[in-house]
C-alpha cells in the first residue's frame, strides 16, 4: 500500500507529502546522485572504522602505547582537513562528480596499503594519506545531493546521506567480527585494511550514472570566483566561515573521541570479548542510523540551528551517563548505547544542508570543504588527548572531553544565521 498522500500545492497540482517524498522529489538524476553519495560515504565510513576496530591488535603487534595509538586517528583527521579543503576547491573548479571519484579512489588505495605496512611509521604515513580522500568525500557528496534537493526536503535528504555512515560502520563491525573470529589477530588487522578495496566498485557506478545538477554546474561555470579560498575569507563571509568552523570543531571533537575510543573502552575496562564488543556496538550503530534519519526530519521541521543545539546538549548528557555506569551493570551499558548513538549522530543530519546553504554556488565546495574538515582536524586533538590521559584517568574518565566539544558547538551557533528553506540555485550574491 502506498504511503503517499496528496494535497493541493500552490499551483493547484497534487503535492507529494508521503514518507519518501524527499526521494521522489530528487528526480531520476538526483536519485542516482543520492545513490553515489550514499555509497561513497558508507564506504568512507567503512574504511575509517577499520582502524579503531583493529586498534587493540595493531597496538599489540607494534607494541604501541595509548598516545601512539591515538596518533593514528589524529593524523588521519588532521590530514583530512587538507584533503577536504582541496576536494572542496576541486568540486568548485572541475565539478562535484569528478571530485567525488578522486576522493573515493584516494581513500580506497591508501586503506589497502595500510594492510601492507611493515612498521608503525609506515602505517602512520599511509593512514595520513588515506585522510586526504577521507576528508573530501563527505563535503563533495553532500553538495552534489544538496544541489538536487529542494529547500523543503534538503534536511531529510542529507540526513539520509549521513545515515550511510552508520551503514558503513555496521558493515565494518560485521566484517571485523568475522575476520577476528577466524584469523589470528596479527593477520586479521591486515585483512581488515585489505577489504578497504571495496570502494573501487562504486567508481564504476558513479562514472557511468552520476552527473552534477545542471543548474548548479551552469552557475559554477559562469562565476569568476569558483574555487577561491579568498572568497570565503572576505569580509562578507568571514564571520560565517569562522563560526561554521568552530561549530564543526566542537561536534567532531566529541564524535571522534567516542568513535575512536569506545571499542577500546569496552575491551580494556569492561572486559568484553570480540563478539561481545560487536553486540554492544550493534546498539550504538542502530541508534546512530535512527538518529541520522530522525535528525534529518527535525532539521527541516525545527531549523538547522535548533536541531544541532538540541542534540549537542543531549549528546553531552549521554556521554556522562555512559561513562558513569556502575561496574558490573553491563546490561545498562548495552541499553544506553542506543541513545548515545542516536544523539551523537542526529546532530550531523543538519550539517550537509546547513553548510551548503551558508555559501553561494561558486564557493560552496570550498566553504563546506574547509569548514567541515578544518573542524575535523582541530577536533582530532580530542582523541589524542584522551589517549594520553587514559594512562592516569582511564579511558572512561578521559572520554568526558567529548562533552566539552559539544558545549563549544552550541556557543558557535550564536554567530550563524538560520537557513531552513533556502533555495540553492536561485540568483544569489556572494555576500549573505
């Protein structure tokens, strides 16, 4: 039975208000772009999580301390700022689809090479280079889809793209559980990285089926300022760039602290087995998937700023509740995994639409790529700090710094405008 409902639109024609109206509204080309961006982001997530899931085995293999282990994640995220900025410029200069393919190829190749690393230093270099592609994929894919989506549905549409992160994370956990069950740890972590070749299949689909939104491509070609870093730092956009970067820093500092260290926390301080850890993460990931979709809906209903503020506060509360569960109360730990994943993911649902709407077409890739990934790089200091503090505080105690990041994000929202309902392809000045 169809869930589509119809009511008259302003011109008298039936208006699609069903649960999947946002998907139908994209049109055939937009849906193909959505599939490409969803696949790219899901596999981006898969390749990222090969490291934190394998972290205990890698640390044992190379005899690493917590600080060295945390540095593997930090260097990925720091270099991702460079990759994201470069990809944003490329998206404005050569087009969204071509830039998307470059980012996917980059993160896939260097993830596979990580599996061949003979020592810690080589692994660190390969992981850093993987960050170049990892940093650019989300910004480029989000803009590609945002330019097909209407202002009415953009939050839900980009929230659905964000949900690919949970799908890729879930796939990584499944593969990790199987690989570490049947192979010894010294081999298993290498196999995990080798499976990072999966994105190569996506490139074939994107090259054949996905194209830039025609109107956006035309606007971009006609602009004299496309791909200009100078434009996003001019007086009329400087405030936007500063506060968007600060917001991104806070949210991603909180998120990557959890994403990097929760698997280790469950192993070292809760004593869970590989299969047990996978079970606990299933609750976290299912909460994340639900959160992405719910946050996408709420960002259209409540507005971009309110959605981010609400879930920043709830994420901070969830962190504090999660790490203060009494010893032995593993059942409660399991239950709280769902709201933790829900809150820390729902906050991201508005990012794709919000950052796209803050910048004009000519510098949209540059602006979104820079703000999101610079925030990611600065936020990457949080996992490293947790790694060094874990020695004296314990991993659970050090995770509290994730809550500090979410507080920073709420403060940053004061300097940003609300953009709900803004159309991206109407004639627009550089200034806002």
